[in-house]
């Protein structure tokens, strides 16, 4: 069953964010990840929304998502994301 990774993101350094995306691409692709939505200005329907960016990713199953997120290759890449942006994320299926 497909699994979705939803991230609400506040980017503080666009250059570092781009570096993260480039370095993450191979790992993400190896795990059959797919970007469904990358919205830099989501339409807000509630009174408060503290995130200027939203990303929705799809994986074939939980194992694939964890293969990406928990891979030995990911921590060095993750440091770029930590520098570039704060986020809140969740997995749903």
C-alpha cells in the first residue's frame, strides 16, 4: 500500500535547500520516492498557517520510505536540509 510523506516547510536558505535536493535525489529515487506536490505558496483555508511551503511525496510502501529516511546515505544529506529549513513532517497511508 502506498505511503505518503507530508512536510510543511519554512526555508531560510534557498541555496542550501537546493544543495539538499540535489544531494537527496539519488537516494530518494533509489527508494522509489515520487514528488506529488511541491507548493511554494499553498492556499490557506484556516486562520493560521505558519508554513510557506508544502511537499507531498509518495512511496510504494512503508519499507521504501524508511529505506530512504533511515539509510546510511541520508544523514550527511540531511544536514543540508537542517541548515536550509525547518519543517514538520508526517507519514500517512
